[in-house]
């Protein structure tokens, strides 16, 4: 039976890999980050059940690591794809980890002694990490990675590492995988909120993105689950969410709805109200899109716990006259009244978009893109994951913005299509003997 390459190890790619591996297929899971898990690993809770995100994801990550039919390739990207369905040759470029993954135990002694602190992308910049680090405690593989760009070669990590797993030199590598099918699950990245300059992101420290708030709310995040103003470390008296930042925005040529932003804001607003009932929470919206199973009921629950919904998008966010906070005005389009608010914290619900690498990957795969930049699937009533190139399937948020349940279902669909291709490839080899 032929192997399958799954490109992208978020929840959609993980589900596709597990489904294929459980059917006896050898799967090569390609991930450009040091750990599998994707954006779901950054979240605190999932809607509409408020289940712990990592309680769902982490067992799947461990299953992937332990499965005899799955080969994990982290810090890796697809360089070239040749061949056809049943006979693909996939060239993989592996970036240096500067750590011997066999010898490393993931103990973290090197992390503790490292003197360098830099921006932590996993914490969306709210926290910091060391120059040698693990992205988060549940990382898979449970190994450290050395950031050569920021490492000052002080030598302390070499001295403290008992197994001598940290390498003085490491090089880029390339290898080729023979595969019967390819599944693309490259996910998404969030919109750069600084492009919406009227909202003051990066200008005012108390204007944060929805992903930054996720890391604050998370008990394993940089603030230990406490909601804090970044300007002074105090708990805000009021929080406002501004929806559709980088979504449904014609001037920025971003007409698409990002699918998850309304429900993510409602979820986080409810968590804030339940844990901090003294904090007033308002969500500014154009319209609430609660389309999924149980989502409308979740929206009503938010109202019942005191979350205020105000239909209207605020004007420029400005510093308060006394310099101690923020202010803006907004027209309530349901009443026609103009309100002036002085929030302690402003949360921008940023939209989602294809990763920067999607265009290059699509060109390597020979696949067209949508006008939005997402990978184009056949997407008819009978085929939602197929592409114009037989044997290559696309799933999850690589196609379009999707929430977690839809991404998982999409990954499962692509896995079964790829499984059929492996069976055809095996039958063809048998006939040719």
C-alpha cells in the first residue's frame, strides 16, 4: 500500500493522519513549526461546549506520536512535487533544529539557564521565550529547539545538557518521499491588525487581538489566566470586542467572512463574565453569525450572563483626555444614538487568511488559488476536498475559513479519498507484476 503525505499538522492534518494510519497506511506528517498542533493548541476553550481545547487536542497529538504508521517531520516544508496520483515524489526541506532529537529528553534544563528572552510567537507576543525553547509544555515532539537567530552562543546550554543533545552545528537537509496521495491541511494565519490603523493596534498597549486575549485567558499562558491591561498590569473594569477586523472589508479587498470570529468573541466574553463578573463586556458587531449546531443557543446564553451586544463599528480608538485609558464613539445602528465609551481593554476580533507560504506551496503542487488566496478545491455537491490534480486533496482552513468541527470533518473526508488512492496504487502494482 502506498504512503500518503499530509502537509500541515493542525487539527485537520492530525485527524487525516490518524484516520489513514488506522487503516494501515504509512503517513508522513509535514509541519513547518517545531511542534504539531497548529492554532488549536493556542486556544483556551472551544465553543459551544466550553471544553478545554488542549484536553481534546493533546491526546490526538500523543496518538500521532505513538502511532507506528505515522512519521512526524517538524521544521519541514515541501520543496517540490513531481509525478502523478499513485506515484508522487515529494521533496521535503528540513530546517535545522540544532538539537539531537534522539538524545534530547525534553527536560528543559537548557531553557532554565538560557539568558536570552525574545518575542514568543506561540503566546502571540504577550509573553516571551528563551533562545532555546519548547513552544509549549505539551509540544510533540517533546524536544527543544535552538533559535539560531537569537542565540548568543554563551555556551551555558551545552554545559548543562546531560545527554549532550545540543548541537554546535546543524545543517539544512533534503529528502524525498514516494507517495500515492497528498493531503494539504496548511490551515491559516491571523490578519495583521496594524493594517486597520484607526483601531490603534501597536499604538496603544491596551488594544489587543483576539489571539492575544486567548493566551491571556489560558491558564498556561503568560498571565496565568488573568485578564490584565498590558499598560499597567491591572484588571480592566470594562472590555470591548470589535468584530470583523480584517473580515468583510471591501477597502482592504477582504470580502470574506472569517467564520469563527463571532463565536470566538462570544466564547471569550462569556469566560470573562463567568470568571470576572465585575468586568463589563460589550461586543460591537455588524451582525452575529451563529450558524452551527448549538451556536444560536450559545449566543443567547452570552446575553443571559450579561454580555452586551451593540450593533455598530466604533470610530478611531484614541487616548482618553486624562491619559489613563482609551476612548471612542460609536453609533448604535439599532437606536441611532451615538455613545462614547472608555474601555479598559479593546479586543480586535481579527479575521483569518491563508499563510504567506500558501502561494508558493500551491505553485509547487500545481494547484490554483481562489481570489481570496485560499487553495481552490473542486467543491461541488459530490466532492468538497478534491482538486484539479488527481491524488491531491485539500482540507480544513486551507480551503476557506472553518471552525474546528468542520476542519476535523474535512480532514476525515480528505483522508478517505487519499486511502482510496493508496488502494488503487497497490492494485496497479499487483497487476503489473
